[in-house]
C-alpha cells in the first residue's frame, strides 16, 4: 500500500477524532474494536463492513506496517493530543514490555505504540498486529474471526487463483506463521478463547450475520 493512501486514511481518521472533540467540553475517546482472525476467514471484509456501520476507520496489518516505517505519518497520529494522553500512551507501551512478556524489538515497540495510539484515540477497527493483546480490555471489544479450514482453503484458492492442493499447503504455512508471530512477540496463543469477548464463524453465520453479532456486542458492551 502506497504511503499516500495511508496518509489519506490517517487524515480521514484525524477528521473523525476532531469531530468527536468539537464543542466546549472535550469528550472521552470512543472505544475501539480489535479483530484477530484465522487467515482467509473473511475478517477484513467483516471489519470494513463493521467500520461503515460505526463510522470508524479501519487499520489493517499493511497500514500499521506502513505507519511504522514513516516517521511523518506516525507524528500525524499524535497531533492534537494533550500531555496527559501522550503520557498515558507511553505508560501503556512501557507496561506492555515490562509486565506482559512482549518480545522487545525496535519494530515491535513501534507497532505497539501505533496500535496503542489508535486504540486510545478510539473510533477505530484494528485488524491483527496483536491488537487484541495490546489494547486495554476496558475500552476495546476483542473479536476473533474464524472459519473451518476447508472454507478458508477454498477462499484462499479463489483469491490466489491456485489449485486446492497448493492452497492447502500454503494456508497451513500461513496458519503456522501467524501462530508463531503471536507466540514469539506476545507469548500467547492467539486462538485462546479467553483472550476475546466474542468469536464469530463467518461460514456458519455468513459475514453479514457475523457483522450483525459483532455490532450488537459492541453496542451492548459500550452503550454510550
């Protein structure tokens, strides 16, 4: 994804934050949604549809990675924050590495900072990048999106235009890579149901049905 596209996404998100803070009294940040998923379970489509319903921005893996590489875009994320919020973000990042067994690397530290900033500013749907483990539970709906292996394999084969046997092998490698990412960086199993508020199966529920459930859970969890 090109930097100019990420700039546009960040600028649009900044406008959402500005609208929330208009008026005499500064309002608290809106909560966010952290989406974890099994590969090719339809999580990106679910997140995009959910974001439209909530009027939220969507930040996926590629966007977070692009921000991590661009100092200028990273600065745009914190523009307008007061010192109290910036301090809270710094403290949350430090606590993550100090108390939650994050594997400290420069890349991971920057990723955690970006995800934390997006989450604390609110009004975002964040896909992957450990967001369900990074963000505080009290202000985040943590969702796991799943689908049976066969359904994910078929989706992989269709999107990648490969045979079923090749899709099977490549998807198994991707499943293992995702498991290793979580285990190495956050010392957790990302499929552990205890990490999430809600798990949805996009095959049995359909993606639209799963979006309905996630939206209902979000509005029940954060009624204001």
